[in-house]
C-alpha cells in the first residue's frame, strides 16, 4: 500500500494564523510526492490528477466544457445550503469536509472488502497483519533477500513502512485492525494519534542521506529542482525566501538541521484546518468583488480552479452519475 495522499491545498498569506503559500506547497509536496506548483504558478491539474488518478482524470477531461460547467453549477446549488444565492466561507468549508469524509469512507469500505477478515470473540471483524501481509506482500516470500532487485528493495521498504504504520494504528495491540483502526492505517493524516508516523514517513522521504535529520540542501531539494543549465542565481524569489525560512524559523535550535520535532512543527502546524485553508484559498482566488462570499458566476468564472479542488471532490463529483 502506498502512502496516502495528505491533501493540503495552497492558501495566501493574507489570512493570519495559517501557513503561507510556500509553506502549504511544501506540506503538500512532502506527502504526495507530486508538484502542486510548477514554475511558481498554481497547477490546477495537480489536485485533479493526484486525487483521481490518471484514468478518472482522463474521463473527466473528456467531458465537453459546457457540460462540465453545467454540472459544476448543480454542485454550487447544493453547496448553497441556505439558498440565498451566495456561497459563504462556512458553506464552502462544510462542503469540503463533506466531500473529504465521503471519499475516506468510500476508500476504507473498498479496501476493507478487498482484504480477508476474521471475526474475533466479541463478534467484531478484524484484518490481521499476517493476512494483510500475505495479500499485499506475499509474492516476496520467494525472493532471496541477498539477490533482491531494486524493485524488490522498494517493496521491502514499503512493507516495513506498512508494518510500522500498522503498529501505530493497532490501539489494542492485538496485531489486528478493526474497521476504525484500519481507517487510521489507510488515512493516518486524518487522525491526531497517527501524526507521529506521518512525520516519520515524511522525514524518511526527504532525508536523502538517511541520517535522521534534514539539511538545508535536502529541505530545498524536496521543493525545488533547478532546470538543466540553471545557475544558483536563477532561483525564484520564493526559493530564496525558503532558505531564509530554514535558517530563521525551521531550524529552531540553530544546529544547521531540522530534527523530527522541527519537521513536525513544519508539516503539521498546530490547529491547522485543511478544509478552512482550502475554502479560504478558493474564496480568495474567485471572489472578484471582495465581499468574502461567492456567487455562481464567480465560481464558474474560475472553473479550472474549482474542478481541481476538493470542493468538487477533485473533479470526481463532476463525473458521478448519482450527483445529477
């Protein structure tokens, strides 16, 4: 099982108490492994492709623009809970939370059905680690550890990561996950008790030399890779600002590295509300008259932004037949 996408969307620095665009980009890219921004421009297609996968994204892309806009308009009507013709920040935030919850429930249901389940003494269904390991990684049993290919090593590392995440989710320590614990395993980013393992996985992904901490080079290298022939002086201003952020704010003990706690403070800021951040981002981008609420025309005017956002379940709501 690959690491679940931790979906944190870009917002602007004008809203106090939430990360800057650069900070939010970093949180997204660390945990997704994809580019939310390209050449400093917001990549609307990123959200769409990352969450749907290429096949579903292609299905959406095949819809005629006018039909897509018509369906987006129907979704706007659903978001407008009080039917006053405007989408408030609260309505948008509530809708985003609804779509996020719906996705997680459906994803957990799908995976729960795919794995062999055992009924324990209290008639509760669980998935044991041995069963999960056999289903997902059983093909590795015949591999010689001393002769593993690069692909084999990759799977071995994924299995170790899953084993550790399993242990974090296994609250009652019976080496089996009930449905709730299995949801935590699949979506650790959505549960406070799983934050530690999310931080560890993120650190491991960025820590190139595997010394358990992040250098400035690793920190910058995760978020920015220069084009061929590009000199250090050609770095975008936001990259230069990130270098200053590392020295001034990220590396709090001033030892030249970010340790686990410093990484935690960076990617899991206290009290960060993903739904509110996304709602603020969308309102800021689409609110042409600056009244802090959106009309249907304003949303349709930013069509590309919204079909690539969590407000439409990253485009999935536009291709669901039961929505219309």
